[in-house]
DNA sequence: TCCATAGTTCAGAAATTCGGAACTGTTGAT
DNA sequence: ATCAACAGTTCCGAATTTCTGAACTATGGA
C-alpha cells in the first residue's frame, strides 16, 4: 500500500494534537502505542478499556492520531504497525505530551522516548 | 445573578481541558484572560483574532472554558469579569497549561500565576 | 418607568462523529 | 490462477455537536 499521509514535523498543529487527545479512547490507544515503544496493531488495540472498539471507529481514531502527527503507521504484510512520534512532537512542542499523559494519570515512561 | 457553575478542582477532567483548548478562538480568549491576570469581559474579548465573534458564540466559548475549569466568571454590575484558574489547574495538572500555551506559541507569562 | 448595556438561551442549519456493511489490499493454500 | 482468510479502510445513514441570529434576562442609570 502507498504510504499513509503523515504530516511533517513543522506542519504539526497544536489544535489537532489537543483535539486528538481530548478523547479518552484515543488517549488510551496513544498511550499504549507510546508505552509499547513500537508496533501496536489495530486489532491489538481494539480492546483497551474493557470495551471492544468497532474497527471502523478504531480506523478513524488511528487516522486522527496519524494526521495529528502523534503516530506513524507502516504496513508490514497484512498488518499495520503503529509507533509513536513522541520524540519528534516533543522536539516541536516541549513537554506537551508528557503533561497531557501526566494529566490523564499515566506514568508516561515512554512519552519522550517512543 | 446566581453564581455560574464552576467545577471543583478535583472534578477537573483532562479531556474537557484539552477539548476546550483545541479551538484557536478559545485559546486566544483564554490566553488573553490569563495574560491580563484578571477581568476579561466578553465584549473586550470579542475581537481578538481579527474576527468579530458573535456574542452567542462567545457566550458558548466562555461556558466551555468555565465548565472545563479554566476560568472563573463573576458578575460585577452589568458585566461579567472573567479570570483564569491557572494556579488551581496547574496544581492539579502540573505543567499542562504552560505546555499547551507554549505549543500555541504564546509567551504564557501568566500561565502559572493567573 | 423606560432605555441601554452585557450576556444567556433558544432553535434551526451546518458540520462532525459513530459504527455496521461493503470494500481493498496482502498472504497463504490449493 | 483461484480461493479463502485476515487487517484495515471507506461508505453512508443516524445521532450528536457546533454555530449563530433572534429573542430573552438581568443590571444600572436617567
């Protein structure tokens, strides 16, 4: 598949990041990807909060996170591997991700190293 | 007028804060109130970004900011004076507001002292 | 009382979000 | 090559949210 759209680091918009992370489900997805360090597939992410997220909704969530610049997705074979862009985002907006994940009560151990 | 609803500090929700600040118009309003230190009235805030915000829209924006816990509004005579709750919010979610205002490129000089 | 000012509420239009169904693209088996 | 299975995307209608002009409420002053 042709590569998905990912914004360049200089094109990141704070409002897109905040909007993406103003949804608990997306935060849980993002935190999981950031925490893993790499390679969160959609199916692995579809059952995070005790609720099964419909795959069309999950696909939308991933798109929102991707287009906000928070994650990068690459197809490997039949599946999509997602990893966070925390380092890049943190270089552009220092402390933002850590503060947000911190506010949501996550240990954010990988927030600056994913 | 009976006091408007303001959430207690322990009831603040990160998603409400991020949602409130995922809109540039609201960020501009909030940054202005935080920067002033106190007393932003609606009419003083209605012409921030070169656009005149309709007063019904402005009223909604103020409500969103208020219910997210970012500002406090008190009626003084015929007008409403708004001031930020930055200190309280910062105590609850350290660094969050500074990081957000920083990301939007504001000097946030009052972000921890409003 | 009557008017002006500051802001809120109402209500319909426009935009966004949600999620099941259908679809695309990839791998592996026959 | 054909078929099936799987991972994810796209489509589209329903539900929800946002926007804003118009009407309304509350306060102060003449």
